[in-house]
């Protein structure tokens, strides 16, 4: 005998359909961001407003939060290895070209590792101080999810930089002259006072996150490459420090027998990382976010999509 249909079934179906529609709208919002929306400026096609740049950054952020731990780690490892190229190139140029000309050329070629990362789409910690923070600021993603992305990417970056340092220190890649310059670069970072590294790291973090903001404001790869070169060249030119490159430099000393692991991590990597984070989050992510005049979501979407404060602080899994 067929059972009578439950009177509650239509209501349950309505609830399920509404929930499915809500989730679909969330995915459509994030998918619209992932596709690079907006693809062109509303007022002027080749120029984006601050709000439009922010939406393009949300595109990157939504993708990063959707990546698996394995994807984040491998991409971060590739970024750490790529950043070694900045150390290698600058040391080689300054050892090969004498005088001021060598220093200036070294500054201009220092960004080569960042070019690999930006064009290749690798995960670099100092870039992640901007992009994932955007979804956290809009309360679409939670703080624990941000810390997950940061933690995986940072560890992978550091491991990649250390592997790069091993490669440079334990093989014949460096000539004696280049090895001398590389040692001087690492020694300079190691002997710089802790607070100086921290404050220099703040400015460097500001430059990196600002570079990320501006690369989302252009549409062509050529423009992105030029932005990366001219902005990142300011780091060595002004005696600033980037936590992943500096880690590669000081671990070159570690594997050359000129420094200890604890001194390298606590005396160089830690203060620069803290400085880079402050510079990236406070001076760029929050300030640039606050100057945008519109939210990425309208009021009705905010009510549906935004996390409650408890969820924002403690939720550890992304919304489906």
C-alpha cells in the first residue's frame, strides 16, 4: 500500500530549494569574481575605479580560498624557489658589473623572481597579505580560513627559499666572486638590528601589497611586468627587506657555515615577516579597502552572504 505523502513535504522542499538557490547565488557571486569581473572599467574601459579594482582582487581571493591544501603548498613551494632567482640574479650582476652601474642593474633585475610569481600565478605570502584579506574584510570568509591560507603558503615559501639556498650553497652555481657578494648580502641582513628589519619590512610589505593592488588595475601582461619591475626594484634600492628573499640569503650563510639556523630565523626571518605583514595588511589591505566607495555586495546580498561575527571569528570550513 502506498503511504500518504507527508503534509510537511512541500514546506521541506521549499526550504531546500531556497537554501539551494542561496548557495547558487553565493557561487555565482564568487564565480563572477573568479572570471575577472569586471573585465573593463564602467566609465573608461581601460581604467578601473577603486571599487572595480577591489572586485578584481576578490576574484583572486575567492580562488585562493577554494584551493586545496596541496595546491596552496605546491604553489607556495614554487614561489619560494622562484624568489631565489632574485637573490641569484642580483648577486651575479653586482659581482660581474663593477661600481654603481652594477648596483643599479642589480636593483633593476632583482624583481625577476617576482615576475615569475606574478605571471605564473604562484602563491607568495606577502601577496597573500592583500588578496585573501579582502574576503575577510567583507565577511565572506572567516579569520581561521585566512590563517589557513597564510600558514600553508608561508611554510611552503620558506621551504622553497631554503631549498634554493641549499642549491646555491652546495653546488658550483656561484663563482667565487659571486659567492663573496652573496655572502655580503646575507651578512648585511644578519647584522641589521631587529627593529630596523621590522620597520624596513613594513615599507617592503607596503610596496609588495601595493604592487598586487596595481597589477589588478591593469589588463595586459606587459603592464604587469613593468609594474613589478619598477615597484620591486625599490626594495633593494632603499635597503628594505622581503621576508622570503632575506630567508634565502641568510640560509645561504647557514649552509655555507657562516650562520646558525636559530639566528637566521629569529634574527632575520621573524622581524621581516612581521613587518611585511603589518605593511601589507594595515597600510594597503585595510586602507585601500576603506577608500572604496561601494561594497562588492548590495544590502540584500550582504544579509544573505555575510558571516555572522561568531562564524567570522571561528568558522574553519568554507561555505559551499
